[in-house]
């Protein structure tokens, strides 16, 4: 069984949109309610320590676990938020909101003590409406009932705008089960994502990568998104679609219109939606491009070699940050990883310090003077190198 996401767009009625928005607001309220309690207790303990009060006499620390936060919500929501029961909202949303807050606090604590890898995680912030409308439900509380309808607690039967037969057929014969769901709104449209534990054996067997198929080395870049060197001697360059760059003029116009609109007016709401629609178009185009490229690579090659790029460090270069983020290198690597496991391809990740660009493919000499602006360079042995092609060939040779 494999964990997999399955996302479809919803077509709710006007009343259902209101109920979905209520649950998104409830998720935000519960998260902020618990966070305010945690901050209040932490602040009180900090003040008491300044007065010299001993640890044994300090205000008791608040529990950060999801059950402790959920217990606090149950004890206080009747007085603080009586509309929760009056409106008949689902009790599963507060449960998941408490889990989200517990995970955020746990990540902050682990990052603070050095127990969590990656970039340092800050203390959780209060969620605001402009941060997005979303909520989660555990297990299969929200689930597809047929190929075109999803049942969501306290909302009802919501129409799906996409066919879900791939999922419903597998649920019906026991090859898949829903572990959780997430409902979100973007640009005035609603989606639901199911986390599914699914048996992919039949799919992966039909689309398995060739055992003795081609071996490729891939160098990622900005001018050229990917330079692919194959073991048959061919070098293929995939152009960078520049999803954000090509729509930047539309985004600027939309943001100007938003800045000129009167706060609180209907025109401002329309302008905000137009900005969101541009961002959604960029996101969808990038996801479609990356999915098509990674699927093609993992199905047709037996071994794929890529570099372990430090994207977080590279975007500190303000001149290149937008272009790097627009390319989506991290998402490309993530998709390659799980799709290679699906289709049986071998993914080799080379250390980020390996001088793939600087190493001559003819004599093996390393050019220590190569600059980022140098797109081609000549080795003392006389070989002329294209920066991206040289890197891809050197990565390929590590696997061969």
C-alpha cells in the first residue's frame, strides 16, 4: 500500500459555499484560540520568573499535545464561541485544528533545540482570513460517495467537477481507503484533497521503467530548466517555461488595480480575486509542467542522476531568487523521488559539492576560476565546454 494524494475541484451551491467558509473560519478560530491560551500561559510564567518565583510555584505549563488542546477547546468554547453549537458545525474540524497547532508548536520546540533538521522554524503565528480558507477532517469523515459527489459532514453532498472513478472503484473493492481530507479555497474556487492509502501494484506494473533502459544525468538551471545527458551520447535541453515571468505583467496590473480599490468595497474584492486567479494560473501551469516531465523521465529511464541542490541557500541571491522559485527545483526533486519509487527507476542524488560544472569531460581537470556568469569555458587541454551540458555529462558518468 502507498500513501497518495487525490485532489478534485468541487462545485458547491451558494449555500454550501457558505457552510464551507464557516468551517474554514472555525478552523482558524480554534487554532487562534488555542495559540492565544498557550502564549498567555508562557507569558505569565515568564513574568513570574522575573519576580524570582520558583519553578514549583509557577503557573502550571499548558499541554501542547493535540488531546490537551482539544480538551481546552471543549471546556471553553461554550462560553467563548456559543455559535459553534448553534450553527451545527462539524466537531471534526476543531479536532484537526488542535492537531495542526500541536504540530506547529512541536516543530518550533524541536527546531529551537536543534532536534529538527532543515531551516529554523519560528513560533506559530495567528492565522488570518487573508492567509487562506482551509480546514481538515480526519479519517474518512469526508469521502467520495460516487464518481461525481463528495459527502462532507455538516455541509452535505457536494458535487465534484472531475470524475473520481479511479478512486471510487478502488475504495469499493478494498484497494484504497481514505485516511484524511483537506478542503481549501483559492481564487473563489473550492478543492478537496484526499490522503489515500492505495494499492498501486497494477498501475506500477503496467508503467514500470525498463530494467536495462537508458541512464541519464540531469543538470537543472534557469535559462534552460533541465539539461539531460543520456548514456547513448545525446544531450537534450528542456526550456524553462518561466511560468511566473510570462505572467508577471498581468500580475503587476492586477496588483495595481487592487492597490487603487477602496478598502472594504466590492471592487476591491473583485480585484483581490483577479490577483488570486493569476497566482492560481501560475501554480497550475508549473505543476502540470513538472508532473509531465517527471513522469516521462521516471517511466522511460532505469537510472536518473541529479544534484542535491541547496535551494534555500541559493535563493539568498536576490538577483536570482524569483527565477529559482519560479522554476520549482525542489518540487521537481520531490516528484522524481516518489515517482521513481512507483515505477522502479533508480534515483541517484549526488553531493552538492561535487564539481560537475567545473570538471572537464575530456581530461578531468577542474576549473577553479569558473564564475556563475560563464556559460562556456575552455579547458587547457583544448576542449570547449557548455556549462550545463558538461554538468549533465559528469553526473551521468557517476552512474555509468
